[in-house]
C-alpha cells in the first residue's frame, strides 16, 4: 500500500542521507572504526542482547543497528528510504559487520519479514513520521516473540510547546504539520527540496496504541535533556546527550517506553 505523505517523506530522506553521513553528530567514522553510536539510555534499558534477534525499525542508515551487532545482537534494520538502506549496506561492509537491511515503509512491513524477534527497537526522531500510530503498534506486536521486548526512545511529544513557543504548536493536533522545502536539522544552512509531513502523537496515543496491540507497558521515563543539538548554545555532555542553554529544562525533552509481549 502506498501512503502518499510517507512517500513525500521518503523522497526528502533520500536527499538528506548524504548530508548526514559525514555530519559529526552521527559519528559514522566512529562506528566504521569499531565504536558505537548507541547511547546510555537504550543500552541500560535493553541490557545483554547477545545472540538475540533484534528488529530496528526506522533505522535510517544503520549506525545504531550496526552498533547493536557489536553488542552481540543478530540485527535486521528497516527504513523507508532506499538511499538509507544503500548507505547502511556500504557502512556494514566498511565496518566488517553482518546485518540485514530492508527497505520498507514501517506500516507495510508485514509480509516482508517472516520471522519474530526477541527485541524490537526504535529511536530518536521517529514517531513523528508515522501517520497511523495504532497500525504502527500492531506492526511492533506482530514481530515480537512471546515474552519479547519493545523499546523506544524518542522526542517527547510535548517538547515542541516549550522549545518553539513562537510556532504555536498544539499538543492535541490531529492534522499533520506540512513544511515545504524545509531546512535540514543537521546542515541548517541547507534546504531540502520537497515537502516533509509530520504527525503529532500524544503520550497517551503512543501508550494506548501499544496496549491495544497487546503489549504490557513496563516502564515510561521522561528526560529533561536532548539527543542532538536543537539550537544555538546547546552543549554536548560526555554521554552524547545535549543540554540546552541554561542546563536541564523544567519540561520533558525525551520520552522512553519499554513494553513486553505476553
């Protein structure tokens, strides 16, 4: 099935990949040369993944996927962008690692992979690209083994209200946010040709979608720091998270959810 707005995003991401490969915040060379792009929160949440089957949804060009391989997992990464998948396979070869990368819209994944996973993982800047959060949760549940773990770490849906108050965003928005020729979030002097379409999902939307899909929520955590440089004056901490000017905020910037099937 073709999701028209997802296809607009796919075209934009195909352009953005080559801007991001060499950007220092992505740490591509570090991963190629034996390092990891994973951050403390997801490593602590998932613990020992040695020999576990791990499905990484919306993996972009696979740096976190390959970093999970270094942790011992058997990894399959999925992304909507064919250029992302192409680059992920190039990085995999350079790093000398084994992983499978599949091009698919996350909402169309059923039927493209015919096995279940111990872990389904998703991270950092992803839920805003999903038009149907209940369908997405069904995909997550479908691919988890009984007893398997789902973990997502991402932007907190409320952070836009505080970080960009001048934009007058609504936490309860039901229509997508459409941006023509947007500025790239890493290369901020570069505009991307086309349209980006983003959806607002309340915390309750995400949690209730996972519960409706049959998962049990084990933890929900909120954090008052970010995962990349969101603006001028942000400073990087030793663990590669970022603080805004003035230090930790009085509002949540990131959200993590850990859930289990069965």
